[in-house]
């Protein structure tokens, strides 16, 4: 059985070497451990440090593409290396590589398809109040939209079975953490959490320059993923809300008409009611069309899964 550890890295020459050296190379039930670093267009010595520290493979982007694309490349590279389990860990040294053993145990025991290393169930050396609040809010939103109850949807320390990795399709250009969870729930993959240690970061985060920028971009990723995987519910809610507003305006007109027999003072409200009801109805029709497109998407993803599997078998 082969384990491949993927490490997306962007200008992490100071911490990457330690991260690689902490990864255990001998694990019970694992015959082979490989390390893949995805250098996301770094302008420092990240690539050189990766090789010197013992990385088995380094994939380098010519320019920065973002964490989601680096993660996606790492996942695909690990599959091509015939991995049975894939672990993703950040290059900043905040996670302890020795805990990879804890992370993959539920997969080895056939208890999970995806394992998340939860910082909030474990031990946090330091996390600013701003980031704690941001992580908590993003996790609550992810839980609400996915229907899954987890403590840390933002963790970058996670393990995937081969089956899970084959079924996950990262579409975002920014972050993968919420999207992969929502996809996994939709595909009925079993997700569990294990507590992990989270150490103080040395230097500034490349992914989150400030919490407001991250919240905006991560929030957009969550909404897009929800729209793509729950199109009927998304557009029915939007259409129903618009029609409800239209009915609220129309009710006032109706009451006035029943009392006076006239609608003349409320002509603008009549026009607004009609417009809102028409637009709301059109959005409801759009919901049905989006649902049909969603059904086709599921067929396409199943075909993609089969093609990936056959390609690996070859």
C-alpha cells in the first residue's frame, strides 16, 4: 500500500524543509511513502529546499495559480503515482507531520473516505481572534449548506482514500477546503475528523493576507459550489423569495380594492407586483432547467471517474 503526501507551497523556503523531514517514512500497513511538493510559482528557493529535504517529486508552476490549483495538481500527481491514500499538508509548518499516522488510520480501518485534521478538537498553540472567528463562521456556513456537522471545515491537513480522490473535482481557483467537503457530501463519501496539533505560524500567511479578503473569496466559492450541486433548491429559494415579495405588495393592493373597489392610488404597486411575480416565476422555471443540467453534470462526473480509473489501471 502506498501513501503519497502532497504539499502545496508558495515561497515557503523557511519552513518547507522541516515539514518534509517531519513526514514519517515508515508506517504500519504502509509499504511506501512518497512526498510530492507543488511549487506554486515561488520566487524564492522553495524548489531547491524541497529536493534537499528529500521530496520525491517537485512540480513547479511558472506563475502563481492559487492554492486550489496547487492542491488539484498534487491530487492528480498522487493518483498517477498509484497512491492508495493521499495526505495533504500545508508547507508553513503549522501542522505536525508525525500526526499523519493518526490521520490515515480511519482510512486504513475502512472507517472513512476522507479524514479532516481538526484544530478545534485538538490543540492550538496560537490563532488570532480574527482568524478564529473567520474559521468558525466559514465552518458554520459550510455545515449549514452541506448538512454535515464538523468542527473545522478550513483545515488544510486532510487525508483521502484513492476512491475519494478519484471522485473529487476541484473547480475553484482560490481555495479547495469548503468545495471538497461539499462535493464529498453530495457524493456520499464518509468524512470523519481527528484532533490535531496546530502550531504558531512563522511569517505571514500567503493565502489569507487579511480576513475580509479571504471571507469574500471563500464565501463566493461556497456559494458557487452550493449552486452547482444544489441547483433546484438554490433557484427555487431565489424565485420563491421574489414571488413572496411580489405577493406582499399585491396583498396591500387587494385589501384596498376589497375595501374601496378601486386600485387607482396603488398603480405603481400593481406594476411592481406583476413584475416581481413574473420574474419569480421565470426563476422557478430556471430552477427546473438548472436541475436538469445538474443531472447531466452527475452523469459527466461519473464518466470522468470511470475514465480516471481506467487511465490509472493502464
